[in-house]
C-alpha cells in the first residue's frame, strides 16, 4: 500500500530536479548575456569603457538578487493613486513609453510602498513587452475592502499556457527573459495581503488586476 506515496515522492523529486535545471539554464543564459557579454566586448574592443561594462555587469547581478530575494518591509497607510502614478512615471521615463493613467482621486490603502512600486513596475514592463508597447492603460479604483489597479495592454493577450504558468518561477515565452517578473510581483503583492489576477480582455489584449487592502 506504500507504492503510491513513493511514486508521488518520486514525481515530486523529478519536478524539483526539472525546476532546478530550468533555473540553472535561465540564470546561466542571463549571466552570459548581461555579465559576460559586456565585459567580453570591452576586453575585445578597447574603444569600449571597461568601467562602464563592469557597472553593467554589477547592475545585472543586483537585478538577479532583487528577483530572488523574499519580499520584506513595513506595512503602512499610503495613497494607492500616488503610488501608481509614481510607478507609471518611473516606467515612462526609463522606457520612453506612454501609459494612459486614470483615477477618480485618493485611495487610502495599507501596503509596503516600495514592494508595491516594484510589483507595479514589473507588470507595466510585462504589458509593454508582450503588448508591443501598444495601448498600456493603468486605472486606479476601489471596490469594497480593496484598492484596485488594472493594467491593460493592446497586445495579443495571454496564451492558455501562459495563463496557467505565468507565476511559475523561470517560466517565460521570451528567449532572453529570466521568467521571474510576474512570480516576484505576485510574491510582493501577496506579502502585503493583496491579490493579483491575470486574464484576457474580451475585446483583445491582456489585463492584470492588483488588489490591496483599503486603509
């Protein structure tokens, strides 16, 4: 009567081994592209700045550490509209893209501001990449006990596989992606008692809804 348990344990072990191999593959490719690449180019071409290449390599390692660390920080009252506006402005400034932002006013929430900013930025970036930079919309509202942020794009939407696996660590449909963005965003949102939902819009495109507790 013990064989099903052993079989399940064996299956779990196989799944863990597969995830470990996938993680090594993704991280290895990321480091080759973003650490080895700039340094190698600078060594081969003396016209390139070795200092700049080293700074890029260090920044890439810092980004990897950011994705892998657990969310932490103080939960306190803040204005969701202000937070989303700050995330949108930072995203627009870095990527030279426009986001249509709308809100009916202040929405007091209890959150870890820095963690929520990170999650919003990651979702905005995801919307711009997979929505081909088209029609990114961010809307702030409140509903019952929740402050809500809806981020929409004008792309093709999520495939069935992407909808079911989007939060899996290291899952990505991008060749040069780490596959940690939505996984980290979900952990950051859930750390502060919030929820995140993905779906396709009836008129095309994808949308991500983030809900956090009202103050």
